């Protein structure tokens, strides 16, 4: 582990955390609220990217695990008095187990059927949330009581911000570790061709199951973070619309790279704010603009904004390789050849 | 027993509409391997175009159908030509599918957003019934004229499609393209034109289905997402690559939905399509009519 996490990263994280502690009391609460939401979506997006961008599995079950993380944390606290530091990991593990369960039939399915089956699963989960009134409060949702962190109450976005940042940094570190390990190469091999991967000695089924589970854990953690920063939730949060938002974040930003995903989160996450800030009359165009952005991204930047940036960098880099051509043209990046 | 028969009958009616949208999805999938997540919203736009024709242009019903079908035929072709061809050109073929699917998601948002621009769509609307007539009594079952016409139009469309695909050169060309695009190209079939036409036909089909839906259910700009889900379920039951499968799948789904509503509870009807999708994909992924699940040769 020490090999992949350089000193730079550790120091950088510590600085970021310190910064968040300093910023929190002075920044306007709305911005902190935005930042918290962006970070939650970043966790969701990183998880989905592992599954879709790295392992190439087009699976849309994410909202179900998000829901388990959120409802799980909230209900464990509400009904059994479990503190947040235990409730969140427990719900995340539960989400991971469910992800494993979903993975078992999913490893046998190809692209399109996989997406439809996992979509059906996510919608079934939402139906369960809507119907199991006694546990989940049905369509009316549940009020989440504020959590206590080691005796320190988290009542608003200001209190939550440093905690969210800390959690995010840990998750980011884990992601960096995952994406530079041998596991990441196995995922890429599966993405490119399952048969070749199998022939090369990759245990395709095992890797797929692990990715499903890990991706679900990410969503579960995001759910726990959501419970920390919101005082109310209901099943509508966990529907197909959320799937599409997270999907567009990773696609517009750039699948298969952490930087790309984070760029996508910022772009798509801040889009409603930008549109809201513009003319009032623009609001009615929101959906239309969103659709146009998706289409334009697919037409002109299929590898995402990060892909575009990297192409620009490769083209303008002046170093030449053995054959007299710019070295960039022969460079094979692990994530996006 | 009466309730059972009534459920089955109305299930057949709604099922035939699902079948039409499912046909739209499968035609596109077979010809281009793209899953059109925007299929339901195409139907929705078709319904609103029909509404526009009847309310504002005061055209009689058949013209409303024609206008919706032609309008969305053109839109389908424009989308494949303007958007999808660019998407396909930009990425290496192994990873183009996900980009295409997201483009169809974008289409669904664009269609919804465009429809919402008109204030007229803020209220829930309904298309008028085809013509007012007393219901027909078939034993214990009560059938509205409306329903009979819906089933009639669906059957007529399916018959037309059958003749088109089996007996016309163009239709055979489309089938050839969907079986093996490279081989079709080698024979001289213009696969590019075939893709355009497939999108056009599929969108026209969805538009007509939309008008039919609009005459039966309340219309809002959001009904596309519900419709597309049921259409997917229908297509999956029938086997995603089989046209007759869609029809059987659609009618089965409609009937099963109503039976679930009758015997279990009305809230369970929403769950039925999801369960159906998951069960079929796990137990028999090729659906009722698909062939053996084969690995595509590289």
C-alpha cells in the first residue's frame, strides 16, 4: 500500500482536510451544501466508473445500493440507536453484499441485457422502498435525525463538511490504490475482451463479482454520506434519474480515469446551478439543454472532457520518440488507449 | 370469472400497444444493435403531435395518425443521420455501443424538454375517443369501441410490417442488414440507408403507438419513461431479436399485469414488469422466441 500512496498524496490530503476545517465556519452555507452534494456524487461516480469505465460492465443498479446505504444508515440510527461511525460502514457492507448478489447472475449477461436487468433491479428496489411503509415510510420518506460523531453533533452542512471531506479523501485514496493495482489491469482486460482475458489467466467471474461488490460499497458509502448531510429522504432520490445523472457525469467527464470522473461530476453537478443563475426563463429549457449536452458529448467528445484534454496535451507535447514522431502518439495509457 | 375475462381482454388491448413500442425498439436493435432508451419519449411526442393535429389543425383522426407517423419518421432519420453517424465515426467500434445508448438517452431528454417548452403541455391532456359508440358486450366481457380500434390498428400495423419484411426487397434488405451488416454490404445492400430507414420506421411505429396511448391514458410529457419500461419488458419476454416475439411478449405482459392487479394488489402492477424482466433475463435470456444463446464470432 505504501508503494502506491506517495508522500505527496498523504501530505496533500492532510492539507485538504486542514483547509476544509478552516473554510467550513466562514464559507456561506449554501456553497458548503453544494460542495457536500458534489462530493457525494463524486463517490457515486467513482464507484460507477470502476464498474463501467474500468471493467466495462454496463450496469444500472447503482441507485439501489445508494438507497441501501442511505436508508440503512438512517434507519439503524433511528430505530436501533446505532451511531453513525458504525451505521455507515455496516450499511455500506450490506450494499456490497447485495452488489455481490446482483453480480452472481450479472456475470453471465452481456451488455444490453445486463443494463436492462440491473435497471429492473434498481426499480424493484425503489418499489420495495415505496411499498414497505412500516420500515421505510413509503413514498413519504423518512426524516433523518442528526447524527452524533464522537459526541459532536452534526446538525448542518457546516458541521458535516470536514467529515465529508475526510471520508472523500479516504475513498479517493482507496480508489487510487485500486486503479493502480494488478486488479485494475484485470478489470481492463475484461473490458477489452472477456475471452482473451480468460485465456490470459484472469479469473473473469471472480473479478466481475468483486467489481460489482466494490462498486456497490461505494454507492453505499455515498448513501451514508447522504444521510449525514440531509434531514430527509424518500424513494424518489434513488430512481432512474439518479442513474442517468451519475452516468452522464462519468461519460461527459471521461470514463476510466479518476480525474475525468471528477471533472464530469463538477460539470454536470454545477450545471443546474449555472442554469438557475442565468435568466429565469432558461429554467424551462433545463431538460432540453441537458439532453443536448449529452448528445453533443457523445458526438464530439466520446472519451469525455478528460479525453479531449489529453488529446490536446498529446498533440502539443514536443518530446520526440525513437521514430521522430511526438512520443505521445505511441503512448498507451493504461485506462484509455 | 367475469373479472378474470375482463382483465384478460383489457390486458390484450394495453398489451398490443406495448407490443407496438416494443417492435419499434427491436427493429432498431436488430438493424443497428442500439438500444433506444428514448423510444417511449418518441411515442410521447407522437401523441402530442396527434393532439396538435386534432386540436389546433382540426384534422380528422386518421390525419393525426399520419402526421405523427410521418413527422417522427423524419425525426428518426434525422437523428440517425445527424447524431448517431457522428457518434459511430468518433469512437473505435468496440466501445461505440455505450456512446450510442447515451446518445439515445440524450434524445429522450431533448424530446421531453422540447415538449415542455410549450405551455400547452403543462396540463394533463387526453386525446379524444375515436368515435362515441355504446360498448360491445362479448359474453361477460365489456369492450369499448376504442379498445377494438386500438387492437385493430395494432394488428393492421403488424400485418403491414410482416408483409414488408417478408415480401418486399427493402424489407429483406433490412433483415439482411440486421443479420450480418458486413455480409449485407458485400452483397451490395446500402447498409447506411438501411439504418436510416430502420430508425424512420421504428419512430413512426412508436408515434402511432403514442397516439393510441394518448387516446386511452392521460398524457403528460413524462409518460414516455413508463412506456419505454413496459416496452422493454415486452421485447425481453419475446426475445429481444424477434419481431413476432414482441407481439406475444407485449400481449403476455399486458395480460400478466392486469392479472397481477386482480389477484395480488393494484400496487403490485408497477412491480410486475421489473420482476418479469429480471426473471426472464436470468432464467431464459433469449426470451420465448430467441434462438440458442450464441457467442458472436469475432
